[in-house]
């Protein structure tokens, strides 16, 4: 009886994960196209913002995986801490300095919003 309950929970989680992953990719695709065409006006420097959006997508997919599995096994805590340190230093550089910012309109606020 308990085994059947566990199997049904795993089946619903297994069905739910591809929908979440598909939704994450769809939101990323729509958001990146909108930023590229409407905010950055198709300028080449928008690639920096797109790269930041891809990193954000990677963390969303990592969160979906860990939530669907119910554990974070296989994910290195040290590498995540190093990524957090890299994000913090880059965000501190882009909020009051113009070092990493794209020269188009996406560098005004979109880049920092995705970086957070």
C-alpha cells in the first residue's frame, strides 16, 4: 500500500518536471527575444545581457531539478558558493561602475535585474 503511494508521488513529480522545464525554456526564449528586439534594438552588445539570462536559466533549471528530486545530491556546495561570490562581485561592479555593462539600453537596468 505504501509502495503504491510512493510510486504515484514519483509519477506525478516525473510528469511535473518536464512541464516546469518546458515553461522555464519558453519564458527564457520569450524574455530574451523581447529584450533583444525591444530593449536593445538588436544591437550586438545585447549578447552580454543574453549571456546573463542564460546563467539565470541555468540556476532556474538547477532549482527545478533539486526541488523535483527532493534532495540536492550531486550538486557541489563549494561550486555554488563560488558562483555566489562571482555574482556578488560582478553585481557590485555593475551597479556603480560601468565595467561589465552593455552599451545598449539593456545595460541600464535589465542586466542588473537578471544578475540578481
